[in-house]
């Protein structure tokens, strides 16, 4: 187990994450002990890994500088057989592009890249990747920084629960729950639209699987949005078994511009193993039906690390998906969270992740896709990252806005999060709705009161 004593709350949080990344074995086994004792302007640091002990004193005048120095010591100087490699140096945050953009505003591009490599010990490869994405995102989003807002609408229903999923979901065949939920969701949505003086820049309906609820209920939601004219409107369809001609005929009547069809993998054996009730032919049928009947842009989500897949299975998936030629391909690395079934067997799924991610980067570049947004998650396998790729001219604006907090994103629905950004681009308020159906419906008045207070104070 990893234990940290005598440090500040900030130090305990930072170093637990860092030690978990570089010494993952000790998160659940063995003994790893870190002590940070402050005496005047000296921090006495002791790191014990199993039977090995490391010590160093750090003289400091600034607590932040001291924390950075200790992190660098752990990453650069500690040599231990249990230590894992990581291309990310001492950078542990989930939004590295946002961090980089702040440094760019202070230092400029070249000095920022050097700063990441020298001070945060990032590999040159990661530093170059982050800079490439940051420059693209600036080009696409600088004109709306701190201006306007986007709308996220959460539909927490799915036909079944996949083994890797940790999100609060409800079976979509529970029609009473769907009806009750939609009644409250539409009230919350109407409140937000009435409060805001302008239309949202982008709209994103996510889940769950929004297209798994009965079509009349989905139509009710879309009717409430039909008068809007956003720059971009994404609907997650996710599961191919929810896509049919009747659905697509209905969707064409609304200002939807983009749809997600998410295979996760094109290996049928893996899909069965993670309890995803479709096969690759179902994915293809859904994809071709969307192409035939609509002009929607298509995103396809993939997950590296499912089952016992290796490079041959990943290569097969990329062959199949690239051949379909969607506008966006989002490549996730499996993140084993406490709520997922796979969490219990983490060790089985950690092999070859870095090789898979390197392979995915190479295949995307060779196939004419470029990275346009990136984020990391806690417990992400292989210390990897989730990366969105796009054909030229088809970058998804909402993903960049949401991940880098470019402007306000107002969340509607159970477990959704609202982040309010002022005109300078600073996030000044963040709050979430209740994560379960009972609280969302029974304490609905509290949600509206909180939204009213924050929206009127900030926007």
C-alpha cells in the first residue's frame, strides 16, 4: 500500500498520484512509504520502497518550487526495480493541454516546449504532441474563449451494462424510469434555455446511450431543441443495435450535425467478453445506414486494452474502422475505475498498452487523421492518454471547448456537470447534479435553485 505522512494536503494528493503511476504494484500490494517533514525552510523527504530507503533534504523558499523539486527527484533520480517508465514525467493532471496553453501565454511556444521537457521531464515526443494539439485548438477556439456557452444533455440509459463501464446507468427497458427522468430533464432544460439570453454554440447529447430510449421520448427532447441553430450538434448513438431507419428518418428533422457510433473494438470475441451485445457486422450495417440516409458527420470510439487484446487485434480493428472512413476516430485507453467489472482483474489487462497506443498514433497519421484533443484519466492503463483524431476540417468543437474549458458548458440531467467560465476565460464556478435517479427527481428543486444562483451570478 502507498502511505504518505506529514505532508500538506496538496503534497499528499500530488505525490500519491505520482507514486501510483510510477510504482503501480504498491497501490494494492507491498509497502511504499513517503514522509515529508517540514522544518523551517527545509523539507526532509524519506521514501521507503519495500526494503529500500531513499532520503534527501530540500531547501526551499517557495512551497510550490519544493513540491516540483521533490517530484523531479522521484521521477529522475530514484532507481528501483519496481519502477515503471512513463513518458509524462511529473505531469499528472487530466488536462495537459489546458496547462500547456497557460504556459504558452506566459513563455511563448518554444520556451514552453523546453520548459515541459526540462522542468516537468516530459519526453520530447509527448511535448511535441501536446504542442501540436495546443496550436490547433488555439486556432479553432480563441475567438470564443470566454464567450457564449455550450450545452451538455445527459441520458443515463443503456440497453445493457458493459463490463468496462463505471458510469451510473439505468436499463433503457425500464420505461417508467425513462418517462419520469425525461419529465425532469425537460424541465431543467427549459429552465436553462429560458435563463440564457443567447443560443448555445454547441450541443452534445451523451450518455449512456441516448438512442436506446423509446423514440417518442427522444423526440420530446429533440423538439425542445429544434428551434436552436448551434454551430455543432452531436448525438451519441453509441450502440449499433439502437440505430434503424425509423430513428434516422426522425433525426433528419433536427439540427443534428454529428453522430457517434462506438464499436470500441471490431473483434467479436472481445465484444462478447466485455458483454457488448453486437458484432462488427452490426457496426458496419449501422454505419452504412447513417451514411445512406443522412449527411451527419460520424465519430467512432475505440478502446485500447479490452480483454486480452494485443497488437494483432488492435490492427484488425483499425483496418476495419479506417476502411469505413469516419470523420472522427476517438482512441481511448482503458481506465479501470472502481465501478467497473474489469477493475477486479486489472493485472490481466495491462500488457502492451504503450505499444498499442504507439501503433494507433502511427496508423492514424498514415491514414490522414490528425490529433485534435487529448485528455488523461486516473488509473488509465499504461500511463496513456485518450486522443481524438479527425479528418482535415472536421475537428469536433465541443470536445475542445469542454476539455480545455474554453467557455461555459452547462450540464443538464442526472450526474451532469456545469462549468461556468467568465469573459477572461477563467473557470469561476463548477457544480454537478445528483448522480442517482432518486436524488435527481426527488431533490429536483435544489438543482434548479443552485443553477439559478450560479447562472445569475456569473453569466
